[in-house]
């Protein structure tokens, strides 16, 4: 049985993250995986870890995906009813060579005022320690944003927080496709490289309440997804119209414009 919304927000407040099992159905997970394959074909110049949010600005399927009502209902528990997209990335780790992500707090990178934002991390394959699961430090969201320092590790970020992480307190989040992890911008987290023969794929979605100002709009992909905008605060993009020759069409027909 799914946890109630009260249980989810209580665990988030206590730990800085919470996992919701089977939030998204296998058809939509399958469609997102086919979308990733399509993107990788069209963008051989991009590493699978770096299918970044600028691509979503002209991708109707991607905007439909992050507008899924189940995801927005979850986001609403943490940011309220007026919800905008700030950014979204597919972070995919190929078998054997997929890179890890060093310890960090997301808020250290983001041009948001105030830092009121929530991440939904949607698992699109299984993830475990061998293929590159998320690792989190429960309760670390109560600490301030720490300084970052460069690292010479071959990781997605090439920077890490400049404080020690107590490995004894770390939780490794083993997740199945369709599970969603929700996390706070100050929560310290990382992920392992992929040492397995399997892909590890996930979609990160950063949702803000419309009362959060994006201070450097060129670093964002702002779309109003639910509720009302605050006048004069952020300039939202129009949802891209579907063009059959240019855009991905969901094979399952579950998401995306009708033919
Ligand atoms: O997907 C990963 O491996 C890391 C994701 C992450 O660091 C994030 O969502 O902030």
C-alpha cells in the first residue's frame, strides 16, 4: 500500500528525501526509455549522462512527461499548488562505463531565490549499488549549502562538497523502474559509477513554486505546469507544438499529442 501524503511529507521533513514506490506505470516508463534511445540517436555528441534540460524546450513528449498528473500531485505536496518546471535531465549510465556523481547539494548550483524547489528523481530502470544508484545522507538537508571544491575524479559533476561524508550514515537507494525519489535542495547525495552489464537510467525533474524567482533564466527551462504564475516574476516558455517530422511520438500513445 502507498504511504499517505502525511507520511511522505513527514519523512521528507525528517530525512530530506522520501521514496514513492510504483508511482509511474510500466507503459510510461517504457515510453520514456524509447524516448531516451531516440535522443541518443539524434544527439551522438551528447554523453548519456548529459541529456540536459535545454533539449526539453522543443520536445513535446518531454514536457508532457514532466506534466504527468501523478508527478505534479507528488510535487504539490512539497511546493504547493502553483508549480513550474525549473529544469529536467535524463541521467543515463551506460553499462560498465557510466559515470558516478560526486557528493553534492543541488542548491549549490542553482540560480533560485528563495531556494524553494523539489527534485523528483524517476527511476526508468532498476538501480542498485552496482549500476549506479543514488546515495543519500539522511537529515543533511538541515545543513546550510556547503562550499564545493574541484575533484579530479571522472564524475558527472567534477566538483564535490568540501566537507566529509560519514559513510556509516549513508543510505543506498535501491529502486525499481517507476519508483520516484523526492529530495530537498540541501540534501547531500551522490551516485556510484555503473560497474554492471546493465543500463541505469533516470529522469530528474526540478519543480519550483511559481513564487520562486529564477535569477539566471538562460540556465533554466521554465514552463508553467499547474496553477497560477506570479505576475512579473518569471517568464515562462510556451509548450512546444508537436511536429511529426521533428519530434518524438510516444509508442504507447500514453503521453504526447494525438495523431
Ligand atoms: O542520477 C544520479 O545519478 C544523480 C542525480 C542527482 O545528483 C540529482 O538528481 O541531483
